[in-house]
């Protein structure tokens, strides 16, 4: 195996890892931004009952976003594996 091919393999591996981490960070940032968007405006008072419901809704949205991020990462891994063939 010549040196040029070896260097190319190492560079491809590093780039693949960095892109994967970037995608994961972007998905996580998007899901947290979605959860923040559902918070009430400043100065808006909510009753305890409304606040509890809002908190439950936020927790549900957050868990849904995490699940969809997990599915997206899994799909990205599968597509990379299929692309190797």
C-alpha cells in the first residue's frame, strides 16, 4: 500500500467523524431551540396548573425531538454503510 492511499484513508476517516459530530450537534441544537420556542413570553404569568401542563408539554416535545434525532443518526449510519457497497 503506497503512502498516498494511506494518507487518503486517514483523512477520509477524520472528515467522516467530524461531519458526523457536526450533524449530531446540529440536530441537538435544533431540538433544544424547538423546546425553547414553546416557553411563554417574558412577563406572562401562568397559573400553576398551566405551568405544569406547559412543563409536561416541553418534556414530551424534548423526548420526541431526541427520538427523532436518534432515528436520524441511525439512518445516517445505515446510509453510510450502504454507500460502502
